[in-house]
C-alpha cells in the first residue's frame, strides 16, 4: 500500500444504501471489508478501528438519552469497545454511515467518546505507539461537530496530513468526546512535538481542507499535550 498523500475520497459520496446500513450488535466487532472484492485503488494505507467509550454516569453527570444502543456495551458497564473496522474506502463509508444512522455522535452522553484509530493501536496513552506522542486538542460547537468529524476523519484516513509531519511520525487516531454544549476533538500523533507551535501546521492543513470543501467550521481553544508528561504525573500520584 502507498503512503502517498492523495485524496481517496474525491470520487466517493456519503449516500447510503440499505445494504450499507448495518449495525454492530452487542458490541461485536464488524469487519466492513469482509467478503469484499479486493481493489488496490480502494485500499487505504492502513486498517482502522472504531471504538465507543462509555463513562460511568453519576447523579451529578448531565443526562442525555442514548439512542445508539446498537453500538453500546450490552452490559451497560463503562469501558472502551471496538465496534467497527475497515481497510478500504468502501469500508470507511459503511462504518461511517452505520454510526451516522444510529446517531451515535449526536447522542453521546457527557464525557462519552468515539475513537477512530489505526489497526493495532489502542486509544490509550500507555499504548506503545502513543506513550511517546501527544494530542492536538480543540473544541467545536454541537452544531458543527458532526460535519467536522466527517471532514477530519476523511483527512486522517486518507493520509492528507502526513506530509506536514516529521519523519517517523504518524497520526495514530482521533477522538471526539462530548462536553457541555460542545465536543472536544483530539488528534493523536506518535512522535511528540517539541515546539509549542508545531501542532499549528496540522491544524492549518486540516482547516485548509475544510475551506477547500467550502465549509465554515470554527474551532476553539487549540493546544498540544504530551502523553509522557501526563503519564509522569499519574506515576507520581
């Protein structure tokens, strides 16, 4: 597979067929590319996995009805559950449309998250591919977040941000988390940035892609955090 930064989605549409609207029952991992005819043009540079993370709700936690029950842990216990995986453009859209149909992101409860990570990389700071890296963190309004998630995942899965990274660095994944009246986005990379402004190259490229799509989606409060610093704080406690 090639890591060349091309746009694999330029000829694809988000329209869904009944066949594509499949659900993940009881948190069973669904491979959206199983049984598909192999196509080099359709292949992505790596496989990707969607995870749903549910937090334990307390009496003080803001309540919101959870509609996307097909993507929930059937036990109702908090945790991170793999819900869908793909290795092709076709598989990307099948996963995306299934989550969209179930309104998974709009109906996340407070502090619940959806993660999209490269195959074999877990959405955890301690993962070998994450612990020496970090995250670009920013906020977006409830209204604009679903569209920003679509555009950002397309850019990351299509390796559209790869050429602004340093050598031996990759985007490991992306997270969207529900907060009060906003969503928090986290773009995880493998090799921690040393400069406080280095993450701006990623954001500038991402926002450039959004402007190319003739969209106006403002983001707020962007900053970068190194996982090693947070892991050190945890170890001291």
